[in-house]
């Protein structure tokens, strides 16, 4: 697991495939319950993450939009596997919980205030354009703990995230930082650059970046590379 720097008030990490009990094509620490893996294995894998962070972990049913939920009670983690709340971001105001977002190329973004609140954000192309990063930052401010620190986890890079030319044109018209070109010369999107732009616009400048590309680095699950595969996570908890 990769540690994330989030200031004095929070602890964050990004999981890899290492560990876990899932079998191929999900081999390793697959944390995704909706990808075809055996749920018993996913539950054991999630227990491994909970043990690492020392708290129950709130997971989401992610839908690539901009909805953010706020949780403050330990009971929020007592949700049956596969019945997670629908959202792409979660803000926590209790140190009794941790929050996670699942990824297999999208950008996991962790946020922390100086104290009192943290957030986990799933930033794919659609969610990023819908404003998920801004929504999470706004939700933290709404509970009285504005985001100061961020960590960006491993994700597909701009040199690998190939898209049709019309999709790049449409996305970059709305968010210019997204425009990129693959290493083989075709249109692509740079999701990490888009996230950085949203953070800067919200005056969140203390950003820890993990630059590994999930398509290139087999330590991570990648939908673009493998198709049927597992999910890694970005996980955050108040200290």
C-alpha cells in the first residue's frame, strides 16, 4: 500500500494488487464488489484494508457523477456488501470511520482539512466534468472544515488514455487541462491534469501526487489494459 501525505490531521493510502485472496482475473487485493469476483473474497480483502487503517471503511456504489455524501457515525460502515450508498464522493467528520473510492484507471483523490474532516473522491472523465472534485471540496466547506491538503493516486496517464478526437474536443472545451496526446500520437485525455486544475481553482495547493500509470504499471488494476479486472482503492481517515 502506498502512503499519502495529507497533513497532520489525516492518514491516507492507495492500495495496490499486493495481498488479498482474489483469484484471476481479479488476482490480489480486489476491493470491488460489482466486477464479478467472489463476494467472500472481496469481503476478506476489505477486512484487510480495514485492519490496515484501523477502522471500518465506507465504500460507495460509484456512478461517474458528482454526488457527495457526508457521514459522521460509525454505523455508516455497517452496510452489506453490494448495498453501498450511491455517490462518487464521501466526506467524513468522524475518526471512527475511514472512506474509500474504487478505481481501475480513474483518479482516486483524497482530501483533508487541517482537522475535522476528510474526503475520498472518484474522479473519472464523466465525474470530473460533472464537477465531483469541486463538489467534494464544497461539501467539506459546508461542514466547517475546508480542504487544505490533497493526494492524487495512481491512475491512467495522458499518454495512455486514448479517446476519439470528438470526445477530446468536447471534454477539453469544458476543461482545457484535459487535452492530451497518447505516446503513439492519437487523441487522449489527461485526467490527472484535470484534477490538478480543479484543486488549484479551489485554492488547494498542498498536493501529494503518485504518478504511476495504472495501464502501464501491473501493480495496479486497469480496465483499459485488462478489461475484466479488480479495483484498487484510495482510503482516508481522520487521525
